[in-house]
């Protein structure tokens, strides 16, 4: 668990050409209400952009969202780039419209959990709080 002195720092990012961001914005606000510091990158981010922002902001969590079907490439690529930057303890989560059949592949590639439409912010927050590693 993270130190109680500093809030958990979360980066929410929309990968690929996906331009739909209502869910990501709602999650950003909801996690803030849960006491976390949240940075939202906006839409159409590359894996390289996301990994660099995560490094610069020294985040504890990267939440990736995709509704356009690019998650099988972009999510694992972000994990790979984070590891290349020495960010092995960052909790990486996925979200968006992702088929159940794709979830085992994503978890194998380092995505700790995948939250789809209808996931409750309180459940996501609880998962984060239980799984964030201390610096």
C-alpha cells in the first residue's frame, strides 16, 4: 500500500485514434473524489507519449482506455516502454470496450486488471488502493 502522506498519483490516457473520452473523464473525476491525484492526457496518445508523461509525472498508476480496438498493441507497448524506463512498479490498468477473450492476453502482457463499461469507480479505486506498491 502507498504511504498515507502522499495521494496515489494516477495517469489516465486514451490510446490510439480513439476520440471518445467520456468514460475517461468520469474516471478522472471519480478517482479524484476518492482522494487520488489524477492527470488526464486527453485523446489520441501514443504509447511513447504515455510512457514519457508517466515518467515525468512519477505516477503510481497508468490507466489506459481504448474503444477503438487498438488495445492489443497499444496497452502492451505502454507496459514495455514503462519497463524500459525503469518503471517496473507502476500499476497498469486497462479499460474501455475490450472483449473478454482479449483480457487473458492483456494480463499476460502486464495489464494488472481490465475494467469495462459499467465498472464502478469505487471498485476501481479499491483495486488501485490494494495493488499500488510503495516507492
